């Protein structure tokens, strides 16, 4: 990891700081704003159960696809231009969904908004590296927590707003936050155009071939595997944990919903602490091992003693989500160039979200095939244990560019 003398956060980069926080605030609104008001939407727009399922599978698919598109966007427009494009797509997508006369237009609006979300997801880690190389861990912790807020707020207010003003206003209102987030980036772009850094990521040290060659980097593959473990386990929990708890622990629907919320609440301290620990620990493998152990113990608990200590098992499963912020920091600290960071961010997130989309499907298929939850929980247990090998690999500091050079 490069050594940088810490500067005040506002040292000539206030606009970038505000821009990062505001972009993070927009990154889950397109995902979280629609599901709580689907019943209201279906009053005006006929949507079949297949259509509802399609809307539900769009987020991981678009996040995965954008993971491979975003590095090309960064090479063509630069990081700042790429972030602005992401915000414009989110704004347009929110507005299109709000005025949709039918399901097809609603679907198109969702695709556009989620494409912007995916590009923003990939470009935010290298943006942090570019403007805050001395504060990568701190800024990562901050924006991961803000992303959590971005998930919670739309989910909480979408239904009340739809009830009072209508579902179209409830969907369209989030375009305001995307427009507001554009303002600091206009300032940044104007300043950078005058300054024109010589190491702009649009050219930089990461030619297009680097993205294709990442398969040859042990560091890149290890981070991708850990990231994939996090997404598979997280999406599986969102989709199936309430039903699992109802069947194996006897939880009521209300209790199961509260326990699912607990997994999100317990992830907040981890999101704050884990990035700071990555920057300080000499052996980050122990931190990854802690996340793996949390998932493993939580799944074992649901298998062996689901009723006795249900809350503990749920807390452990939620604690395993520290792997997500750990990977975001590793994307920055295990690359030597901004171009390398962009390439690794797109590669790791593209693969991870694609696998994350398959996780809930495989859990459901295993449940249908076995008629119970033992096989699905063993599958999730195996997914968590797969990251043991990357934990060992990442214990030794190494850089993607160095591996590819060899």
C-alpha cells in the first residue's frame, strides 16, 4: 500500500468529499424504492407475478453487467465523467419509472436507473483512491455506511409517500437526490479541467488488456472470490432467511422480518470498523477469516440448534457482511494505479454480483429438491468456506500490477 501523509479532509477537496457522500446516498435508491409500493403500482399498471420476479432479479443482473462496462466508461470519459454519467442515468431512470404508462416502460426505467447504479458502484472505490489516497479506509467506511442509509430510507418512506401523494411521486422523488449529487461533480470537473492531472485514469497505466488479464492475478481472483461469498450469502439472506427462520426456528412472519432487519443493523458497525482495520492490520487474512467464521457459525447454528439461540445465529450471519467493506478497501490497497483500481473494481464486482444473482435461485432449487433447509444451509456453509483459500492468499501483501507484470 502506498504511504501518504494524511491531509485534512477538506484540503482542497471539499467538493470531491461531498460528491462521494452524495453518490453513495443514491446507490441503492433504485433498488429499494420500488418493492414496498408494488401493490400500489399494480393498481394502475397490470404486472404479472413473472413481471414482479423480473423486477426483483434486475438489480444483481444490472450490477453485474455494469461491472464489466464501467471500466470502459472510465477509459472513455474519465472517472469524474463516468460518475456524472451514472448520476444522469439514475436521474433519467427514476423519472421514466415515475411516468411509465405500462410495464414495459417501467422495466426500461428500472434498467436505466440500475445501470447508473452499477457504474457508480464500480467507480466509487477508484474515485476515493484518486482524491483521498491518504484516507482510503476512512472514506470507504463512510460511504459504505451511507450506502446502508441509501437502502434503508427509500424502503421506509416509499409506502407512506405513495399513500399520501401517489406511487409516481414516490418513485420520481429520488431523481432529486441524483440531480443534487451532480452539483459537486460539476465543480470537480471544472477544477480538474483547469488543472488536468497528468495521470488521469482515462489513459493512465491500465490499458484495456488489463481487464482481460485479471484472470491471471491471484490477488484479483482472491478478492473476487471473497466478494462473491459476501454477495451470495447476503442476497440469499434477503430472499430466504425469513422463510428459513419460520420453518426451522418457528419464528412468526413479524419475528422473522425483525430478525432480517437485525442482519442489516449489525452490519453497520462492521462497515465502520472493517475498512479501518484493513489499513492497520499487517495480515488482513485474519479479518477475512473472522467474516468467514461468522457465516459458518451462523449457518451451523441454524442447522444444529435453530430454536435455542436464534438471535445469536442471525447476528453472526449479519456480522459476516464485513467481507463487503473489506473487499472494497482491498480493491484500492492491492492495486498500484488508478487504472488498476478501476479494472479490479469492475472485474470483482461484475463477477460477484453475477454469482450473487444465482445464490437465491440455487438456494430455492435445493430447497425444492430436498424438501427442507438442511441442503440449502450446507450449500451456504460451503460457499463461506470457499473463501478460506483467498484469506490465506491475501494474508501476504501483493499487488495486481506486479503479478501481471510477471
